[in-house]
């Protein structure tokens, strides 16, 4: 059975996971959707005479996908549409400027990856879980920043606060063991857990 595509949302639902520019999505909708329906070819208002209603509908649908965790905006005109956190379909490394000729992207447990390095590392940059209870009413992000825990993307795995010191010692020890003499460990952390990270680093001989 052939299903006729009508709306811009219909077109988005046919996409495979991947990276799409906004112009490419516009072209796909022009070719497959009924963009003229409901005044779609008209400007949305007098202040935007060159814009079109159907393009605004498409961008609105992208925002809906973004809010549900099914699309990510990289910059003004590039979106990543991918699988779930449990089963990623595509990993994209976005690097503005420079060259990627010497870059390798690996998906692995951080401690396993650090132990498998063939040469000592100059820099280990970590952004570990914060053990802040994300997705729960106890989360400080919700209390301080008024974030809505219902919008946490499914699949996020936090570390229970009681286990955080032992967890931190494990990955800091692996990072310290992977560094060359004089190498650096850089950690993205916050005031709630910074002391635990520092103590663990000092226990491993880092200064």
C-alpha cells in the first residue's frame, strides 16, 4: 500500500536517522508534501514577506522532535536525527574549523578505553555523571534552575550519591594511569562533587 504524504510532519517521519541540513529538509518537503495547503505558500505575517508558512510549520515540527529527545540542533541549520541512547544509530563529531584527519572517535566504557591506550595521553578530559539525582525531585538542577525532570531524555544513567566516591576513585585512577609524566587530567564538575574529584586525584598522585 502506498501512503500519500501530506504534511511536513509526515515527511519528517519517513527520515532515517542521520544528519540533515535545513535546506535539505525544505527540498524534501517541497518534493513530497502538500506545502500549499492551508495557505502554506503565503508569508506568515507582514513582518516576514519572504518567509513561508510551510517552512515555519517544518521548523515547528523540528522543535517538537527536539523537545522529545528525537532530534538535536547542532547550529542554525544542521540537525542530528538519531536512535536512542541505548541503541545509537549514528555518532557525529562536530568540530568547527580545523581538521579531523587525526581524530578517532570511540564508543566504550571510559575505564576500558583508558586502559587500552597504546601510548600515554597528554590530556584526559572527562565529563562524568554528577550524582545529582537527575530525573528525580531531589535534583538540585530542578530546584536551582527550575528544570523539568519530566523532560530528561530516557536512557540517562546517573551514579547514586552513596557510590560516587568509589566510582570517582576508579575512573580517576584509570585516567592517572593513562597519562604521560606531566600530562593533565581536566574534569568538568561542579561544587557538589569537586572535592571528591580532587581528593581522588591526589590519592592517585596527581597534583
